[in-house]
C-alpha cells in the first residue's frame, strides 16, 4: 500500500512539474494589454521616402494613402523625450502605405547629426525583415525580376518541422532593406496539430 501511494505521489509530482513547465513556456492568455486588437502598423526609416513608396507601390502592389510631417526642428528635447532620437533630429516626411490584406507601413525619412547610414543585418541587434505572402512563388519572382529586384539565392522549401510546406526566399529593396517572399499553398505542418493559427493574410 505504501509503495502504491509512493508511486501515485511520484506520478502526481511529475504531472505538476510538467504543467508548471508548460505554463512557463506558453504565454498567459489573461496577460494581454486590455483592448489590444493586433498590429496597427510597422514603422521603419529609409534614406529616401519617395523611393521606398515607389518601390512598395510600383513593384509590390501596395497602396499609398497619405503623408505626414514635417516634424522639427525643435529647440528643446522633444525629439529625444518622445522618439528617443537626437534632439536635433528632424523628420521631413513620413508616408502611410498599406499592402493588401496586411498591416500598414509608416515609412520615415529622417535627418540627424548622428544618423547611421547603414542598415542592420539580420544578425545585428535590431535586424529585421518584412515577409510578403504570394500565391505563386515562381510567378511572383518572375515579375519582380523583370522589374529589377535582386533575390538572395533560390527558394527554399521546409521539408520537416512545424513550417513543413512553406517556401521562402529573401530579396533586397533598392536601398538595401531585407525583405522576403513566402508561400504555402497546401498549408504548413503545424496546422495539423492545433486549432490555433498564426495570422494569415489570405484570411
């Protein structure tokens, strides 16, 4: 009888440890910011805002909405206090763009005494890229190559893991920003294991 109780206690202990471990890994659903609906826009700085708008509209098929600015110059520390940039930084213009069923882009052009002219690589802190979903990878690449877009390597297909079924390839904007095309016409493997879904621009 004592052995049975000990065995039960051991199983219960292991289950508790497993539950606590899982709880530490998974985000708490009740911890969301009240009223948070999702990503409203993604902002980034480019050397020439009009060049960026022309690329996203003329090549990627996005829609330009409006511009805001200029902001600055300010004699006080407004730019540092509110935007965490050099107090003498200025924003001549910012454009608002939407790319089909996705978030908005807020495209900034800055001037600043301490401006760094070279963007981060993906391996740098702050490195990033934006991925665009396409229905047909070959057709999209052919169209973009005809418009002068530079791709990095060839398309790669995930053959296993949760992203099995997804094809991806990186490409570069004219000003050196890292971007990506992805496509998964038959879905991704993780979708077979859960009813939860990552955000999908097709829906």
